């Protein structure tokens, strides 16, 4: 509830992604209360201000316990009894609780995604044989004009749950089943197979997140479900997520640390649609230019954990303010000038989107003009739709690019892998050799990277030029790859309880320097380094040969 006093003549609008809108004009007070329930609601709000007429808002509604049509991200519920229609009795139970009764079961709970990166709407609670089932729905991204889609797959929400014995009223343990009701409508429903939900009671600590091993997906109902034991001895509040979140606060903290590093230069390349800075960290003195961008798709949080690991090592951020770096870092900094964008899509990340920015655009399809599905020309990148890409590409044109990585996360494949420029018109023995050697050395440096599994390469000449790494490969005739990390457990080194996680993403980021240094001397050489000649052997051996990947990983098991 907000109001402006008399005499403030400027019309103001307060809006948020929580669907609360309050407009105020001079000599008037308009109060809009976010009604938190579609089951039963009753409250009174009284605002009194000198010179302003008191305004009372009273609302009451009732509906069966089905999908609500008013509440959005925040929802409280109770099962002990039906709530009274009086303000006093409602307040005595829970000022936010607007619930319904379930006979012989006593519990109360609240579900919310009203936080940075949150995504999840409460639907309803059902009880069967004494076990509550909480139904949740993912919020879809805004409409993506070019793809004509509403993307969804990412979720992150908080649940508070307390149960008590009916006879004594004492707190008791409760096993609660959670159901993501619209999982079947996600962008990649087949990817739910083998997925496990993350949970934590301390969400700001990436190491605290574990996986729900009982997560199952029912393709017939389109529901993803798991169970959580809310015990008396554990916190009543628990967070669930598709992958541990990387908050905007953590992002700003990383940027601040980078800015304090003695050899780093921080630059804002421009602003997003929501007015956030597009930060780029420059470091190194080498003649070759390496660009690495992360998190074009905001729900792929592992991409920014990757960036954090890379920057920590490159700038010596973990060395207790001494900024000490190892020998390989020194070699990399003398070979390259790095331009690193830790988060290409801070708006979408804050809003809890899977793939789009604030305007609904999939940034990884905005790197050059293309066509709509109906053949209509589509201009990109533009300041109106995709300023994030516009500003980054503008800076790239100023610096040039010798090697490029675009860091992502993949819902389907349980491996780390890279996707190259096989479908681009400039794909050649040179680029093939560089890509093979880069990936081979990466897999030798960090066993979480592998060679055999990846997207099926695009057919020669059929590459999508509006995709970032393809556009960069052609635009600068350079080695350019998309690096993908799994949402699932990493089958290269399985760890079911934690799976692929934030810490391993950071380590993968820190270990990219070895393959970059390995291929660095050959990025722009005029010699045919990939072939044996009478005078010299090929630069890379048999172990560095390019391998055409396959997405059919099950055939390799």
C-alpha cells in the first residue's frame, strides 16, 4: 500500500514484476492492494491523512480451491480451519494467510517468489492420506517476437511450511510433495527426464544447495514433482530452484571486486532496457583479443558462476587482497587482452526469466538481421529490442576478436560441451583444427569437459547467422564457440547429491585459460599449421584432432 500526499501534482506510477500497480494523482489517493488469495479474502485498509479524505478498501471473494486468478507470486495457505471474514480473526491467524480448510489436517504455509530471480506461482494445496501436495506453476517469459514463443523452464521459489498435531497442537514433522504443474508446457519438456530439483535453506550460499533425488517427471500429466521433509528440527523455510541462483547483488559484488583489482579496467558498454549497466572487464596486455560473454539466457545461472571462477583466477581475487596469480595466468595475460562480460542479461536474470531480456527477446538470436517465421524481415540488434547485444557488438567491432566464447547452460544433455561453427560459410581446416585442439586441451585440463557429446553440428552452409557464436566466427573469421554446461548431473563425473553445481561451474571457468594459451600462437598465423610438411610437423597431434560430436549420448554409455 502506497499513497502520495495532497499537493504532489506529478502523476507517478509504481510497478513491479509482482503485478502491483498503484497510480496517484494530485488531490487523490488511489490504493491498489494485491489480493493474495482466490479462496477467501477479507480485509480493510484505512488511510487517514490531514486534508485527505479517508479511504476504506474492503474486498471479499471466494472461489473453489483451483488455480487462482488474482494472486501471483506470493501466497499463504492454512488447513486448520476456514478463515473468518473479520479483520481481527484473520489477523490472529495470519495477516497474509487467505486459505481454506482441510478436515483433520493442521498445517500452515506460504509460498513466494517475490525476490531477485524468483519464478513460481502458487496454485493450490491438496491433501491425500494426510500428505499435503503443494502445486506450483512456472511463470513464462514475455513473448519472444522472433520465435513467436513464451519460454519457460526456470523456477526458483521459497516455501515456508509448519505442521502440528491436531490433538496437542505440538509441532510435528511433515513430508510435503511439491508439484510443478505446468512442467509439460516448458520450452524443453523432454529435458525433465533425469532432472533433479535443487533445494537449500541458505540460498545465498552456493555450497548449501543439494538435489532432490526423488524428482520425477510424469510425461502423461506434464508434472514435475519431488518431496521435502519439513522437520521440527530444520528451518521451516526452504528454497527450490532449477539451478542455484546467481543474484544481482552477487553480480554487483563481483563487479566491485574486479574494479578494485590493480590490472583490471571496468567499462559500462551501455544500459539494458531496465536501465542496468552492461559491464565489461578488460584485463591483459597481449596483442590477441579474447572475448568471453556469459548468461545471454538469464536462467542459465551456471554461466555467471563460470565467469566468477574465470575472473577470480585471472585477477587473483581469492588471494586475500594481494591479487597474486599463477604462472599460467601471467602467460595468458601477456598473450591476450581479455574482454569479459559476466552477465549479458541482468534484466532477465532479475525478473526470473529463462531465455529473454526485459522486452522478451532471446538475445542469442539477436546478433544480425534475420526473418520472422512468416518471412517478414527482422532487424537486429536494435536499441529498442536488444541493446545488450547492440552495445557489446559495437565494442567488438572496435577491438576486433581473435577468439570468442559464449557461455551457456543446456537443459537436455548431461555433459559439458562446446558447439562450434561447422555450419558457417567460413568453416575451414584452420578453424576445425583450432576447435579440435582447444576442446582436447580443455578436456585434459578439466575432466568435467569432454569431446564426444554435444549438439549435432549444423550442415555446411546452414548455420544460423543470428546465433552469437556463428555471427562472431564469420564476422571476425575467428575461433568462436558456444560453451554449454548441464542443468542435470554431469555424467563425466557423476555426483547425484550435488550434481553439476555452482562450484564446479566456477572451476570450469578458471580452467579455460589452459586451452586458450594452448591454441593462442596459432589463432592468426598464416602457416598451414594443421598439416605435416617436409619442413615441419603439424602444430597439433593426433590427440588434438577434431571430433564431430553427437547428441545421442545414450548410445555411448
